[in-house]
């Protein structure tokens, strides 16, 4: 197919509320030697997109200034060093930015095939959450099949993925969520128990559910006010993995005694600053360990709502409301 010189993309006119997002015309990017150019069919909307739009999560040097960290579509060109992907291949990719557009480049090692039976919307809903959950819950958190995990934000895109994958690999999963409807959704996804954090103290509930033992791993994107309760909720040799700070990154008067006496590990990470080689290694593990589960239908994304690309403002408003269960997606083009 002929690749146009310009494309429709969503640009942010300065930092601010969702209304700063505007459809504009811009140049189609040129892939670097290790990149593919993808005609984007669908893109995911994620919390880091909101943070970037607000001005608190700037793209790293050399990355596209456009929003959008995950896409699915068709490869239309490949850099000179690319060997694994070819024109016409359908891929989903963890991008370095630029996904809110008709064309986007992605490093070839960060691409994965569409799972069996998937369309573009479902394929585009995978990369950001699956890369993040695998790197944090399984690599950093070392969650094993005989262990227990507590997943905060159980109905977010990350939470849905974490519950399903932890359960699929044999762990016992607990989750927190902000309504009875969301609690029920967590249970339907595979959580053994779910806690409405608006009506109950999750630390007290975890103590009750586990008979005082606590859980082996906690995946936390809330931060600040949860930290002390996270520590109380961990078992001996437990691991707390921090991936975001939706309610703040600072805690005052924190007592580290239990960290020592229970031999706890506190760790965390971000995905975007990692090198292509590091992200490619995660992609390789996903393809080997997780993509067979997706092919078999044992887990997969929950799509809450799909917006046209031109309605990115509304998609961001919904993301900020936290009223969704699962993924918010942008439809960019038809297959």
C-alpha cells in the first residue's frame, strides 16, 4: 500500500485538562533501522497518557511527543535491521509514544502477534498492561503458583490483567475495588476475595481472610496512604511492588520495623524509560509464557468502551472518572 506523507494525529496543545487534545494533521513518522511502521487500527488509553497530558510524565528524549503507548495494526514498512516482522504482519506493540495517530513507529522487539481470534481492539488492549504486570508482579514480585497476591485497583486495566494472570498461573488472588459492582467484577475475573475499600479497611480484611498470615505479594498503584496498610498486609518474606502513586508518593512518620522483622522487600519500577533490549526481553517472555494463555482464551482484556480517535477527549474524561472496568480504547481505522 502507498504510505501517505501526512496523517491525522491527536496533539496536546499544552498541558492541562482533556480539552487540550485536538485532532491535527502531522507527518507520517519514518521508522529507524530497528523499528517498524504500523498503520494503526486501534490504540489503548492508559493512566500514563493522562499524566503526560497533564504535564507530569514527559516523554523520554527521542520519543514521540504524541500520546499513546500501545497499538495494534498492520506493518507497512520496516527498518533495515528488522528481521522478525514483514510488511503485512498484524502486530500489537508497546510503543515509545505516538499511538494516538493513523501511523506509528515501534521498536521491532516490542511487537507481538495478535493472539488467536483477536481483532485490533482486543490486540491493542494488551501491551501496556501485560508488559507492566509481567515485569512487576512476576519478575520483580516473583509471584509463584503456591503464593497469594493482593491487587489494588482490581478493575483497572492493570488490575484486570494482574488478577487473571496471577490466577492462571495458580496463585490465590485478592483485590480491592471502589464499589460493590467492581468487587463482583474482580471475583468474576478470578479473585478469591475482593474488598470494597470505601466500606472496609483492606488491611483488616486481608488479616481476617488469611487467618493473620498476610499475602506474599502486593501490587500497588495507589501509593501514599496505602503504604502502612500494605506493610501490615504482607506475610513473612513478602514483597510490595509499587507501579504508580495515584494518591501521592510521600509518606510521613513511616515505621520500618515490620519491614525488618518480616524480612520484607519494597520495590517498584516504571516501564517507559527502559531500553528497547529490556522491553524486548519482557516481550519474549510474554510470547513464551503468556501468549499461549491468550491463544487458548484462558485470560484476555476486558473492553469497557471504544471511542473514535477524534473523541480522545471523551476517552480521557472517562479514564479520569475511574468509572470504567477494564480498558478504554480508541478505534483509529477499520481493518
